[in-house]
């Protein structure tokens, strides 16, 4: 069975992500992500707010998929991830969006929140490639990904850009509503790095490899020191890591007292110090 056929077949008892809801999405049943047979696209276009190695001069060609397998209480895009703003698209339409982003001059196709719709994406990609798509494909996920699915993406995904959100399973369950985030995230990051290695750029633009995002949370809730030490010691000290400072209370963050404020400068600087002490050499901070 080919990769596309296997991913499509897995929709019949969906286990595309570690939640393994087992609903029949081929019959448009909905699990936790609340997306059925067709992918839902919220928006697409050149994005200039991504990492410089993705943005370049003409922007990263982002496609924002609605729905998510995470339930982050502080999600800054909750209208998309939780309220499902967007429209369902057929595979031909999704391929057309990719080609339009190429015509706009974008440096890559940046698939935002692809985990729960990767089968639909893989159905669309060959159509776009047959019509001339030749840009790097970016898998931009929350990091709660199934290794068995990631293995099917080997040779298809050029750039993996996962979050490494938490260094503790209990915090992951409290803040994102999933079990085993830290364990599953480590397994996923190892597999992604095995496939593509450290980030490779040409003339400052990412071509292949891995880029990891870590959002600093108030009161060190993200377990940043443990996350960064894992990246340096078990992936590579040359991992490209974006240590992000843009946390702000959104969505349901008010339900958690520690999340009701932005981070302080000293909290952020402490995480950067930990990253450097761990031996990480390619930091965006």
C-alpha cells in the first residue's frame, strides 16, 4: 500500500494523531479535532511574521488549517483551532492554493496545524507537484504527532517545524488537554530529526531540516530548561531553536492564575541563558 493510500485508510478509524479517536472520518465522523473527511482552510497567503529563514524576501507561503488535536487554554489562534473558522476544501482546491502561493513568490509551502489533516494534504500534494509545485514543504505542528504517521512522511516533508511546548506530561494535560505530551513530543522530535537533520539554508533561506519553537510561559510552566537540554543532548547542539517571548493571556488563560500575565524580561532571559548553557548554538532570541 502506498503512503497516500495508507494515510487515507487510517481515516476510517482515525489514528492520525496520538489521541487515536478511532472515528470514521471517511464517513465524515468527527473526533476531538472536529474535522471530518475534508480539510478546513482558514486562510492562506505570504506570511512575514515567521522565522527569517522561512520568510526571506517574499514571505512564507502559509496555509492555516482549522481544527487542532491540542486544546491549549492560551491559544492565540483559538478562532481557527477551536472555533473552526474557515471552509472545507477538496484536494484539488488545496493543490490550487499551493500553486497560487508559488506564483506569489513564496519561498515554501508552510502547512500550519497539519497533524489532523495530513491525509488530506498528502492527497493534494501530487496534484500540485504535477502542475509545477517545487517548493520546500514545511510541517508546522504543535508537536503532538504520531511517530508511525511521521514515518510515512519521510521523503515528502522537507522542513519540520514542531513546537516543544512542555517538559512535563502533567502540565501538558492541564494546559493543552492531552496525555503524555512530553513523552510523545520527544519521540516525534527524534523521528523528525532522524529524517531531515539540522536546518540547512541557502542564501539565508531554509531548504531542509528541523526548526524547533519553544514558547516561554510565566512561572516557567513550560519546563524550559528540561526541554532545551533534551534538544541539545538528544537531538543536536546545532538545532535551530526559536525561543519565543510573545506569550499573552488569550482564550481561556484566565482560568489559570499563572497564565494571567505576560512573561517578564528576566523570565525570558533566564531561558536564553539555559539554552546557551545547554550548548545550543543556533538560537533565535
